[in-house]
DNA sequence: CCCGTCTCTGGACGACCGTCAAGACTTTCC
DNA sequence: GGAAAGTCTTGACGGTCGTCCAGAGACGGG
């Protein structure tokens, strides 16, 4: 029979799945989707490669599960800045601080996100999850933008989707430069955001 | 010895390399980097897989050569619209027409570009070429934007890099939706560009 | 204590990967 | 026409991939 589908053991199984998913995320972030094998993932965990098929049907289900766990962490990154800022300038400062921190602090996690989002352009199995996360991120950006407009007594001049696409484009270019070793990546991103954002909210 | 490095045969070799590079591009666009093997590429050409190592040292050189040929086609896409437009509105219309046409007409080629650009985040061997193409595209966008400003008697309100990142972000989101089968992808992109651009040039 | 269930290991499978080399075929030149 | 150079095919190599499975070990209830 399969893993303990009934009884209290369910959460034990869920925990193991999380554990393996974490190892998978770590591996994917380091190697990228194209170069990550199940044995690489198992090597980052404390188990052997066979166990992956005990907790996941196949590779797609494993990666899908990874992505689902990843989303939960991402989509609240700027919420504290939104909640505590008392002026528009404070909000922008908080947003930029957080954005810069993630750019320089965990660039690998972000290149993984872009990698997986790209894979969804080729692999339909990833599309639903990717679209869901993208929507979560869009809403997160929108919370920042609409609060910014509120604090500065103005209105957003573009749709939620447009704001997300714009900021994501800026971040992606910065990430490319950051990973190429350009020390100006973070400052340039800050400058670009401060340049662009106020013009789209006035 | 290797292929005819001397004499007139050089262009024959270059032509063959182009032929194989075209097959490689076609394959990569269809399958994505992660799923493309040399045998898949050879199957799209009229040759067998062994010949690839006769014209290219290894897989990296082949793909690098592909990307280099790809760039030549990309970076002049909007130049005609820039040259012929007599008003700002005409220019935007021409730009949007061209952008929509490539979004719906060759989405596979574009997902390939994003795929390869993403690979450069993991694989340093691709970084130089990707950065070079990105710069070419940035300049192409800048030609459009600065001409637009000129025609409308205004000034661009952000850097060349920022404009490129913004428009690229909008296009990438549209491409994701297009490939997911969303019929609103193209209209939404047009709307977003018309919304955002004038505010960054005024 | 034994037995059934859950968990995990480690090896084996067929397929596919990039690479290479031996040789067949074609072209060129003396 | 024969030799040399250029071009392409074919098959093999070591390796890695996702997947599967037989069985060892751990664990808990009778």
C-alpha cells in the first residue's frame, strides 16, 4: 500500500514531503531546472534517491509541490512595509529596501522562479501553478502601489497587471546584472524604480 | 584536419553552419533548452547527428552560434516604423502593430529568447552573448522611445535601460498569457503599452 | 515475541545524453 | 586515373536520466 493515507501519520508524511521539497528547491536554485536530477535533490537531503518516488508520483509532481510551497513565502514580502509606512516616501523606501535585500541576498531563489516560469511556456503541466503564483505576486505589488497612491493622495495610472509587469521587468534586468557580477545592479534598480514609479502614480 | 579553414570553401562552411544553426533554433524554440538534444536538432536538418561535431566544437558553441544569428534578425524589427512614422501616434501604432504581430505570430521564438536569457543566469558561458543581444534590444527600444519623444515634442523621463526593462516586462507577461491560450493577451498588451508609455514620455 | 505495516535503501532497467572515431562517399587537384 | 582533402554516416563509448522494485530495517499492536 502507499504511504499512510489515514490516521495521524498524514502530517508526518506531509512533513517529509516538505523536507524533500526544500531540498529540491535548494538544488533547483543552484543548478537550474535543466541541470537538476532527482539524485542531485536526494543528495541535498538526508535520504537516497529512491525515496522521492515514495512521496511523489514523479518528477513533475515533486517540482509542482516545490513551487506551491515557494509561493507561500514570496507573496507577503512587502506587506510589513505597506502596513507600517506613514508617508509615501517611507513606503517607497521600505519597498526599495526589501527589494534590494532580496536582489542581493537571495538572487538564486529568484532566478529559479524565472526559470520555472519560463518552463511553463514549454511545459503545460506547470502553467496553472505558475499562473497562480504570478497572480499572487501581482496582488502583492498592487497592495504596495495602491497604498502608495493613497498616501500621496493620487491615483495609480495603470492596471494592476501593468504595474506588476513593469516592476517585474525592472527586477529581472537587475537580477541579470547582479548575477553577472555587476555591483551597480542594485543601485540602478533603485534609481529606475524611483524614476518610473512616481510617473505612473500621480 | 578540420573543415576548410583556407581557400574559398570558407563560405561554404559558413553556410552549412548557418543551416545547422537554423535547425537548432527551430528545435530549441519548439522544445526548450532543457529538452533539446543534438539528435533532435539533426533530425530537423537533412543531416545526421554526427555532423554537428564536424561544424561545431561542442553543444555550447552550437547554441552560442544560434543565438548570435538570432540577434541579427531581432534588433531591427521596429526600425521601419521609426523611419516612416510622421507623427507620435503613427509611431506608436506602428510599434504596437509590429509588437502584436510578433507576439501572436512567432511566440515560440520569443519564449526561446527568454529561455536562453534565463540559462545565462546559471550558465556563465552564455552570459556575454546574452548581454550583447540585450544591449542591442535596449538600443532598438531606445530608438523608438527617443523618436517618439521627438515627434511629440517631449522628453523621455527614464533611462534607456529602464524603458527596455519596462517594455520587456510587459511583453513577457503578454507572452505568458499568449502561450497559455489567452486570446486577450495581445489586446491587453496594446492597452498596457498605450497606458504606460505616454506617462514615461511627456 | 512475532507479524504486518510503514519507511527507506540501493541496485537495476531502458532510454537518452554529448562526444568521438572509423570508414564510406564526394570533390578537388596533379 | 589516382591520391589527397573534404564531407558526412554510422555505431559505439561512458555517463546520467527518470523510474521501478526487491528487500532490509524500523515500528507498533496483538
